[in-house]
C-alpha cells in the first residue's frame, strides 16, 4: 500500500512539472500526444484533461513474487500447525500426568486404609475346636455342631433326638422283655448330669435283639414331650447290643411319692465333680420301671454330643414318680440339662395300643 502511495505521488509531481515547463510544447509530438481539437463554441478557458493525472493500476505481481508469497504462506501455516500440535501434545502429556498422579494417590489411599483396617480390625476368628460343651451360652446346643468337627451331626443330622411324640401310629407293638436284677454300681457327677454305671447282666430284648444295660442318667426337665406335654425329669437307660447298636429306654418322672432306686443313688452322690463313688450296696434297676409297659418307639440319636444317629428309642408311656425333695436335690445340681426338641423330619413313630 505504501508503494502505491509513493508511485501516485511521483506521477503527480511529474505531471505538475510538465504542465509548468515552457519547453514542453516544443518537444516532438511523439513525446507528447496532441491535445484534441477544440470543439466549436467551446470556451478557451476549459482545461485540458491529462491522462497522466489518472491513477495508474498496479502492475500484476510477477510469477516469482507470487511463488515467494505462496511459499511464505505455506511456511506460516506449517509453523502454526506445528505449534498447535506441540500445544496439543503438551496438553495430553499434562492430562496423562494428572491421571497418573490421581491413580497413584488413590492407590496410596487404599493401601493406607487397608493398613489401618489391618491394624484396627481383629484377626479373623479361627475355627473353634473344643471337647467342652454345655446346655447354654456359646457352648450350648445351638453350637454343638460347630464346637467340634466330630459333632457335626448335632447340626446336620436328620434323625436327631429328642422329639415331641405326637401323631404316633397305634399298633400291636411287641412287649419289651426285661431281665434286670440287683447289681453293683458306681456314681459320677460328670459335669453334665448324674450318671450311674451298672454291673453286667441286665438286659432287655426287643425286635428280636438283646441289649445290655450300660448306664443310666437324669435330665431336667424331660427331654421328650408327649403331644406337647413335658415332664419335670426323665431317666435315660442306655443299652448296647453285641454289634454296638444302641437302644435307650426313657422313663418319664413326675412329682409324687419317693422312689427307692433314686434315693439309693442320691445317698451315694460324690462330693466333687468327676469323682467316682463305688458303694458297697446293690441297686435294683427294676424299681425304675412302671407297672404298665406300653411305649413309643422311633429311630433317633444321642441327645448329647456327638449326637450319633441310629439309636433305637423306647419311651415308656406311663411315668414314674419321685418326691419333691428328690427332684429338688437334683435341681440344685442341674437346674437345666435338657437338649431342646428337634425336628421329627417325617419320622415314623409307633406306639402301643
């Protein structure tokens, strides 16, 4: 633009100088074009227009200049593209760095939380194993199967005892044959009940099998129920046959007159738990049997750990009596030592007509 202005100024100066120069008219016609003839009637004072006063058009750029300009523009565009690419690369690098820093901070935070958790939280409890069980608390019936792996049947068994004896099938059950006689015995308070171990030679026969009496013990209240009714105490008389199969005879106890056999046992209680007393007297186990021998029968389990199943249960329908004083003595030692009722799980229960 500055070049055009300078060119215009130069042209104007030259034209002005030519008009003021007196020798300009003497120059050959080839140098200065002749003025057009004056029209008739035209005024002499009308100025003559000079072609030189017209603004000259700029000359088109040469091919070399155009190429140089195009090259300059291409260089500028390439330089701008390079700058944009560099800027984008820097932005991506910064973003990647921020993401990496955030991930690292998150990992450090999680690691710190895990470390704090490991310090503040107690270590996971180890599987509990014990040979100790009871009738309440953490070692009570609800946890017997968890205390010892060998007692898993207490949790997983489907033929567990005791049960509520209801909806029994009344049939002509064969009579139980009792062959009890006076025998020697010993008494122990084993920490769960009072247990009486008897001498050999006491048998029952049922279902063509003969079982020998090993021991009997007491529960308060009765573990078995009859049509929902419980009793104050029960005696469990444990028998075994030559093949090792068990049969348990249960005699329910209710308040009434004193029982001679029970009194003999109470007279020989040990002073300390786990101590064994060996009396110099004999015990007549038959005194524990009711006059009527009707019974319920079903297949069940031991009612204490390990809760093994396959036990034949024989529950006498007629209860025996014990005096309030005899029951009170046992309740001072064991106010509660009965396993809760277990699911019958569709078992067949038979009872005498």
